[in-house]
């Protein structure tokens, strides 16, 4: 049996974004049989003198992984059909929560996963005669206290699928209204069909053109989901010949900047509204 879930993770603490902005991303979990493959797509900076940990809560099991390159695998894992929770931490001399999210019916909180990380984290020895390292992108600022409490109770109106615009625990943004950017209204209405389609043959041809995308082959066409900051933005159908039925909505996307001959005609649908859109590809 094949299962796939995606969890949006949002910033808990500033100073851990590769571009200096608000950190957000996604953790993909795919389970075939009882083997779980986890692929985090979160733009983190180099960990400095520490390491990054990914803590996953699936049903009643907790997994603690060190983040490196590529996907992470776990044997004998429970089903992810009902969702999971994910916490990313920076582990130096202390374990600092960086980003958290959960999906489906999972109720595990960030504080619970942080406790597991502190118990199971790999040992990182402190170099002789050196002070503990500070987090990446954080200038030394002695005397700056952490929020108290670090994990206040969640407020009503919490929306797991919405990206945080600021500190995750300072404010809880209201759910995006239907049709607004980030609501994913249309995406969720066809989500089961998308998941069914993505059980097919994966194709990497257009992933080189759209780095934050996934594609599968369906006959002579490619079906794809293009993401922005870890969240679906476009649902796509790509064909070699210009489609007659949707010729006014298809955009030609060359496979290389050195040719205008070889490429795909792509129809883009907005993941929020389902409307057909055109977009420029530079």
C-alpha cells in the first residue's frame, strides 16, 4: 500500500532562515509497505557547530533523525494516512526549536516533540576552551531572554495549513478565506485525485525548469504540482503539442534557455481558486 502526506512547517524562532526572511517549508512523508521515506524541503542555513534534527510523530511512534542530504528512511513505520507532526530543531549545546507543523488528525504538539529530541539527540561534544556556538544568522546578543513560556497553549482558530507571517507562537493568523492566496480551496477539493495520479511513474524532465515541483507521467502528458515556499501554487498539465481545447490558456515552456524548439505546452491552474492562469517563465 502506498501513502503520502505533506506537512507544512512554520517558523518558531528567528535566525534560522537561509534568506533571512520568515522560515517556512514542507515535510513530505511517503510510505510503501512499512517503509517510510521522509523528504524535508525547508531552506535552512548551514548548521554551524551543531546539527539539525527532524523529529517526526506518527501515531504513537516518535522518530528522531539527523538532517543531511536527501531523503530519510525508517523501517517498520506506522501508517501516515491520518497525518503526522514534524519539528525541526538546531542541536548544539542546547536543542532549539526551529520550525513545527502537523497535518491530518495528529494532535502532537511542538513541546512534546522537543522533549523527545532532548532525550534522543546525538551527542555533540564541545571543543575545548570554547563557548557554545550560537544559532546560524544570529548575532551575539547576551541578555536577550527567550519567550516565557516557550510553548504557550494554542489558540482557537489555529490553521495548520496556513503559513505563518511572523513568530508562530506570538500570533496565530486567521484562516485564509476561500479564494485567497494560501487557502488551497481548489487543491483540497481535488486532493484525492492528485494523490491517486501521483502513484504513477515519476518524471523529472520539468523539475529542472521548475525546481520546486513534482511531476508524473500520464500517457503522453505530464501532471505536476508547482510549489511556492513549500505550498502548492499551480496544478499543471504539460503536453508536447499545443492542446486544441485549451490553446488560449497553454504556455510554451522551453526545456533549455538555449532553444525555443524543444519544450512543453503547460496549462496552469491556480491551487487556491482552480482558475486557469498564464505565467511567464524567464
